[in-house]
């Protein structure tokens, strides 16, 4: 068992850190305040290969492993979780789905432009070359099988009507993986996944969500009205949509765990530095046990979350069953992120509550990691079912 990173991972970590300090930190607070999407930085991330870190070079990706993906999302999210989730959605929820389940023609047409350094993140018409994943509907929440979006087969076409909400990257994405019922009588076995071109007639963006955190990564409503999809735009086979969605989410939860890890680290580092420079009763506050022991606990929980994520990455890349490890890592890391950011604000007192600090932003950003790509309650349900079978 090795705990040291390989040289390629160390180089990647340093590269992403430098990128985040140069391009992301100067705008992180501003895009949160103004709820602005970081178009220019997304283009830069595309050029750097960050939007296709795990995708095979055959399709324009960097061809790195899941550990590299964790490092990428972690380092972006330490500075700005909005940048982290933009990259995570494109890498996991979109690109992984296309590479895992797409045909060769689909990979050339729908995957390559969204991960290749020459085109990823760049503008294309009214959109940019990034992807999104549209599963959630207004009434579904955690009940992903009860979709109302409908696709009706007519000749070689599917006519799709449906509404999705809370779709991260949705307002700007060129292509979206969209799930709809093709045979409602079969329940979750009647769901099919489609690749949707958001510049085609019948596809539109509805309202944009106003969020507590992650405000630089736009989430919004996707509406299809008599949208025509060709048979060649079905991802996988008809009726396999629910299975495909669950497999994509298994991979995506590793990315959200990495985002949560980065959030926790960013808040911990700010609180640690504050504790060295803030003096009370004649000494830096870290020398007071109430603060010092809290910092020690923050560090310990962050390291535990990291190890759970690294185990999930190892299992996935080894071709072993990993879904439970992905759920465990995401669940634990997200709760660590909430705990650490709360304690960071407490350590910094009134300064922590001020919008001049990063920790208050990271605190707001952390909460959604316990909700999206499967709530903490859903992760516990997955783990319960696994342990009962064991």
C-alpha cells in the first residue's frame, strides 16, 4: 500500500494550484457576489486539459486516472468550488457517461469537442463546449425513477417533452444527457437517455436558480418542447437510462467528494493562518486548547476524507466494485466540509462572519455537497443495502 503520490500527480497538483492562484483566486469573491459564470476561466481550463482529465487521448482527453481527477477538483475547489463543480460535471456526469456508454460516432461528435484542449470550454454559437446531466425534475428529488419527461418514438425520431431543474452547467452547456420515459408502464426500466443539442429547435433554458452557494456555477431549468432526437442520439439502449444514470452518479460522487475535500481544506488553511496571527491574552489563539484542539480535529477529518476518496479511486481504476466506496467518500467528505467550514468561522469569530473572508463563502458552498448527486440520506441507504448483503 502506497501513500505517496506519483510524480505525474505531484506535477498535476502543482499545475492546478498555480492555475488557481493566478486565474481563479482574483475573481472568486466577485463571481460569488455577482453570480457570474467564469467564461474565460472555463475556456482556460479547457486549454489546460482540465475538462477531460480522465478521458482517453483517443477522444481528446488527458488520459489520466481517477486519483488525478480527485486532485484536480480538490485543488480548484480549495480556491473556488464553483470552478470545481463546473469541471466535475463536465468530467464525470457528461464525459464519463459518453465514454462509458456512447458509440464511436457519438464520442467523435459529442465527446471530443467538449474535452479536447483546442475546443473544450470555448464558445459555440450561443453556448460553450461543456456538458451537463439532466435527471432531476421539479417533483422527483431523490426519487429519480419517477420521471415525467416523455419521449415518444415516431419512425426514426423521438419526440421529447419534459422539464428538468437544478441542472448544473445547464444554462450554458452545448450538449446535455437528458433522461425521459420511453415506456412509462415499465417504471425505471422504461427510462432512456438522450444526448440533447441545446442549440436545436425545441430545447431552451428556463429560469436560472438563485442559490445560497456555488453561485459562479450556473444551475437552471431545461425545457424540451417537441424536441426531435434521432435514434443515433440515444445514449446506450432504449430502457437502459436509469441504469446508465446510476452508474454515472457512482463516478460523479467521487468528484463531489473531492469538491467537499477542497472546500474543507480551503477553510482549514484560512483558519490556521488566522490562529497564528490573532492574539488574545498575550499569545496566538492556536495556543489556547479550545482553538488548537479544533484545528487538530479539522486536520484529522480532512485526512480521513482524503483516504476514503483515494480508496474509491483505487477500487474504480482497478476495475473492482466501487459504488459503495464512492458513496462513503462523498457522504463523509461532504459532512467534513460542513463541519470544518463551521468551525473555521467560529475560530475567526466576527472576521469569519465577514464577507471579506473566504471561509464564509466556502461555508455556503459546502452545504450543497450534502445534497446534490445524492443526498446524505441516499448515501446512507446505499451503504445500508451494501452492508446487509455483506
